[in-house]
């Protein structure tokens, strides 16, 4: 008599396997919204900000540099939905273009600093010995320097040249965040370095390069993504703070610059000049923070299922 067949897949697993990809994506999205409602709200806010930043030329009703002196310091109207500043710039258009600047600088600084920090962390933790000691001592000295002093020094030097301040902001913010992120990523690499599958790969003759990029990097990638989403809101806030201090790109709309120039001088006549940029900065930071926190709970195996 033939042995009975054992069905290792549950009914739910079989149902998921037969679903189409769009259906699985919608199901996963619904599950994310149900288990992480605040994170889902943050994801919607992040998606909205990215959409506004990418399609700013199509969404903005006017050119951000357009001047209308006849309607300067006007409140919200049918022509200008959020009013105008002291020279008649449309506030809504400048807020939309300011989102583009914040996203470019924020994402650019986080991505570039994460790439450099990942390489340093992999080399330091995987090779160990004098290489690890040398890199970590440099990182310790790097962390000891105040971020604000580094940022102001770099931007103060660049401002005296003809360089683009937007790229200078991106470079300065990326440079100031490499050290702290490297130390965090190094702990991830050390954790994976001691796993049996890495030791088995080394025992079979795998080179250090193959061990780092084939066995360790794919396993720490989810945690690197989570770390980037957590650093991103702080980077956006830092960009707004530096623009507020006058280190932004001249002629380029920036939320921090709008708060510094128009918001401080004319908010008594047009309170929206201070209110709207502040709300945009707060919404961007809040959205990325709650979305990053929810993403951490899902992707980090140490926290998965703990909440």
C-alpha cells in the first residue's frame, strides 16, 4: 500500500502562491496598513512629497522666480492659492520647488554617505586587525568634531566661489554623516561576520572580497535600508537649518530660506510666509520618521514580530 502524500503547504500558503503579483502587492500593502497604521500614513506622506518633488515643473502653477509686485504680500486668493511674498512670488509654487531641493539634497546625502560608510564598515569589520584599528581611530576623531562647525566651514569656503551651493550642501551633509553611520554599519557586519555560513565560506577558500560582498552585504542590506530611512529626516532638517542660516542656493526656493528671509520679516503682514514652510518641514520629517520606524520593525530581524 502506497504511503499517504504529505502536504507541506498550508491552505493559506497555497492560496498566496496562486495569487497574481498585483494581488499579492495589494495584499501586502493592506497588511502593512493594518499592522502599522502610523507607518502607512508616513508612507503616504513620503510618496506625496516624492511625487511633488519629481513633478514640480508640471504641478507648480507659476515659475518660482515669477515676480508680481502688484500683488505682493497678498493672502490666499483664487489666483494665488497660498498668497505671495514681499515681491509677489507665488508661495505654493515656491513650496513645491522647495520640496524638490529638500528631496535632492536629503536623498543624495544619505545615499552617498551610506555607500561610503558601507564600504568602510565592510573593510574594517571583515578584515579586522590593524585595518580595523586604523579605520576606527579615524572614525573616532571624525565623530569628535562638531557637525555644525564642519558644515559651516565647508559651506563658508564654497560660498566664496562660483560653485553650486545645492551640491555643496549635499556634499557637506554627506561628509558629516559618514562617521556615525560607519560605526553603526560596522556593528551589523560584525554580527554577520561570526555567522556559521560566513565561516563555512571562508573554510572553502572564499576570498575576503567574495565574503564581504557575496555573503555579508546581502544579509545586512535590509538593516542598511532601515538605517538610511532613519537618518533621512535628520538630513532634511539639517538642510533646512543650514538654508535658514543663509547657506542655501541663491535664487533656488528652499523651505529653510523661506523661513529665514520672508518668514521672519513679513510674517506679521502675511503669516503664511512662516506657517507654510514650517508645516512642510515638519510634515517631511514626521513622514520619514514614522515610515522609517515601521520599516525597521518589518525589515530588522531582531525586531520582526516583537511589536
